[in-house]
C-alpha cells in the first residue's frame, strides 16, 4: 500500500509541469508536441511497473489509423508509450480525473456525439491530423470490454478509413492488447476482469485498486496494415479488423505462461 501511495504521488506531482511543457511545445514546435507525450507515457508505464512486450511491426513514417480492442483507461498509456499516437474518444473522457488530463496531453480528439455537426468537425480534425503525418487510435467497440474477449466492432466508426492522404487511402492497422500477468504470474479470466474498467466504478477507485494489485505484464501485437480499398469497403474492413484483433487477443492470452 505504501508503494501504491508513492506511485500515485509521483504521477500527481508530474502532471502539472508536463502539461505546461506540452502547452509550450504546441505553440513552438508541433513536431515535438506530437512525440513528447510518447516519452511521458513510457515513463508512466515504468513508474506503474508495467512491463510491455511488443510484437509485429507498427507503421512508421506514415499516417495511420490504429484499430484496437479496449479494456481499460490504461490502454491509453500502454499504446501511447509504444508509438507516438493520438486518440479519438467520446467527449466525456475529457472530464475524467487524471485520465482526461493524460488524454488531452496526447492531443486526443474528443467527439461530442450529441451534436450533429460534431461528426463533420471531427472528420476535418482527423483529416488534418493525418495529413500532418500523425497516427490516430480508434476503439471501435465503443466501450470497454472485460479484458478476456472483445465486443463487436461498430462499422460506423470506420468512416475515417475512407480518408485519403496524398491521393492514397489511409493505412489501417489492427492492434491487439492483452493484460497477461500480475506480479509475473498469469492472470485467470476472473482476475483479468478486475484490471479491465467496465465503467461501473469510479476511475480513482479503479486506479487505486490496480496500483495496490501490483505490476502488470502486457502484450501488444501490431497486425499487418491494410486499406479500405484492399479490403473492399467500410463494413468488410470492420469485420477484417475485428477478426484480426480477436484472434490476436486469443493468441496473446493463450501464450502468457
């Protein structure tokens, strides 16, 4: 418990100066502003004791849409500490304690689903971000899962895959993320659900419970990238990504001993 208090204190103390630095970088160096959160997320993962194993080849040097399963708020730190990326999230995330701040740090695009014109505004922002060479993460389940299996992907969230960069369809890369171990011991299915965040408990309570539980081993696998043109449409692309991510999660969980 003492270690959990120490970790939480380090995180709380670090956030204000980090946000101040990022605010300056956004005005003076957009390129550094895109990569600075990546280094901070890596530091956060180390501070929290997360051991991350990466397999596959993440797209580098090109704009890309990453399509990932989503079990917890910690996905943001784990993925964000693997490659320089930004996220697309529902606007209520911005108001969540700590995680909202961390999401803003990474340049998250917040979507207001209650406003009709918000969809067009978000599409324009995503297009601009991709044209700058940035990569964006979408969680097409639309909510968090239990960490053991993914929920159906919503094809409506794949509209961004129709965008073009320099006349070519944007790359789409499925990603599987699996919470495998705690204190170096493989998790059972029931234990894994405690690290997932279904949203029925408060963020602070969930963060505190996770910190007390101990360090995690997490595996992230980057599947081969594709495009909507190669797969044949938005719905086939959603199905393709769902199959890739589901199979990847199953393989990662089966090989965590």
